[in-house]
């Protein structure tokens, strides 16, 4: 009951924020061509305030699992349909005379929020909308472009990086800069195709043996819980389609003393497992200057990869220790403490 009230309150605050943004725009706009949209959106927000569960991501993203006779599912089906009809109207109005879509900054937060909350419903009911809008939502609105970052991009990303990762896990700015200079270590930026913003980033390392190592990955807070983490991970896995065997990644062991943090760790594991990553049977340790930090080592195999030989696993981990973790004083003893636990991994 307490969790529901907290969730409901957070939804109401989000809605109030949208309402304030919306009315600031409305009060300053002299364009009467959007008065009908103004009215529709105002009505939708009022319904959301009266029924906060209709705008609760944890419920809307799983609505399809409910029985068809479930009252929430029935009510949500009508509400989500109304929301997407509004977004489709905005899409139509934002086309120029040549039919090219150009989204005004005014509508960016509204289109983003409705897409975040109701994209799951859209995918299950895509047939209800015209083909060009289907392509826009499934493509541009939910797609990102991967850009290889340069040293000047590292400066803008590093502030986020310090907030996204714990002190013991992250690398110093100068060390990342040095790694990027070696060309095998890359900063990747995720740029949204419609909103024209950098919504996330990743640091990856490409070995000589057609293996990718995902060192860090994060999505900007305001774009979380909208499927962009899945999109970024899949884009990374597909960067080098030909000959790449898969992607290694380190994932925290869910043993944090704080319950909320532990639940986040479990959620992270489920996220990567849902994307096809497999936990390897190795007692892996992340090297830090305080010693080895136990972590799970995962591997997301390429579609046709059935076997990951132990020698390839050993070679990859050794390369990571020797090339990435040169800022750690004693990587040799940490590596030796677990490397013999590595064996062949089969993916069936």
C-alpha cells in the first residue's frame, strides 16, 4: 500500500510538471491552430491526475500480461489509444508543405513522455494507425544514432559519468583520455534521431580477436525507462556484425546490504539476461587499487556462436587487465586469483 502511494505521488508530480510546462507554452502562444490539441491534452492530463495508475510506467509497460477482463486493462486500452491519437495529430500538424516532419521544441517533452509511457501499448496495437505514423514511431521516435566520440566529447560526458558510476568503479578523466588515444578503446554517443539530443553513452574496447568488451554504459536520467538502454546495447552488439563473436560485460553481484540497491542490482541482471547475455562460470574480480572486487562476468554471444573457448576468455580478460586497468597497481595477483577457474562455455 505504501509503495503504491509513493508511486502514485511520483506520477502526480510528473503530471503536474507536464501541466506547468504545457500551460506556460499555452499562455505564451498566439497560434490558434493548436487550440484543439491544447484541449485534448488538458483533458488527458486531468484524467491522469484522477487515475494515476494510467500513467505509471511499471503498470503500462506490462498491461498486456493482464487478463482481457481486467478493469485496469480495459480502462488503459482506451486511455492509451487517446494518447496516441493525440501524438498522431501532433505528428500530422508538424509536417511542412512537403510532408517532412519537423518537431517543434514545444512538443518534445510531451511526445517523449507519451511515447515512454505508452510505447508498449503502441507495439501491440500498431495496426490502428496509418502506415507513415507507424514507421515514424517504430523508427525515428524510438531509434538512436551511434556516434564515435572524440576527446572534446569526453569532456561533456565526464560530468554525467561521475554521477552514473561509483568512485571505485570509474576511471579518471586523464586515464580515459589516454585509453581513447589507443584507438581500441572508444567512447560511443547515443543521439536521438528526433529529439536531437545525446541521450546516453558507452565506453567499449575491441580486442584483436573479434570480441567487444562493454566497459561502461548509461542512459541519461530523463530518458530512462523508455527502452533506450535496450536499444543502445543492441546497437553496440551489432556494430561489427561480421565475425564478431559477442560482447563481454561486468555486472554487479546482487548482494548489497541496502534492499533498494539490491533490487536495482537484480533488475540490472534481468535487463542483460533479457537481452541474451549469459553468466559465465568464472570467479571474476574487477581490479581496483583496493584489491579485487567480485563481480559477475557475462557474455552476450552472437546469434551463431555456440562455444566460447576458455583460451579466448582468458586472452580477453588478460588483454583487459593489461590494456584498460593500467591505472591499478597490482593487476597481476588479482588476475592470477581467478583466471584458472575459466573453462569452455557452451551456449545451447
